[in-house]
């Protein structure tokens, strides 16, 4: 059982480190704020969650200590990481940060224009 537990722990932590490395590379290599935010919010969230799952499994299966705080941390990161990235990207768009010149599609532009029209009608 200990060998299987060690394999699971190493597997989850290794996958987490790979995702975190991909997020770090994405922050340096991607061209604009929006693609960087996507890399940071998705890959880093999966990476940190995988590392925390590995830590949880280590303490539970090897040290025989069940720690619900780690599970709460995983849940908190799962809920807040992507939402935070989305909110920062959307507020940057509203503030006027332009996407990369190679951007093919802008799904948010019609929505923002519609919101501005509604706001002008209400004023």
C-alpha cells in the first residue's frame, strides 16, 4: 500500500509542477494581457490543486493524518483562481487595454457596446 501511495503522491505533485511550469512559461511567452491571464488562471490553478492533492494524499495515506483544511484550500483555489483571472481580464478590457494585434475574434466587444447603450438609455 505504501508503494502505491508514494506513486500517487509523486504523480500528483509532478503533474502539478508541470502545470505550474507551463503557466510560468506562458506568462513570459504569450503576447498580451488576456492570453497571459488565461495561462496564469487555468494552468496555475490546476498546478496548485494537483500539488495540494499530492500533499493531502501524503498526509492521509502515509502519515495517517486526515487534514480537511487542505481539501478546503483545494476547493477555494478551484473556485477563486479562474474567476479572478476572468474578472481581471474583463476589467482590463473595460479600462481600454487593447488585445494583441493578431487576435482573430473579439467576443466581448458587442457585449460592452450593448452595456454602454443600456447605460445611456437609463441616464
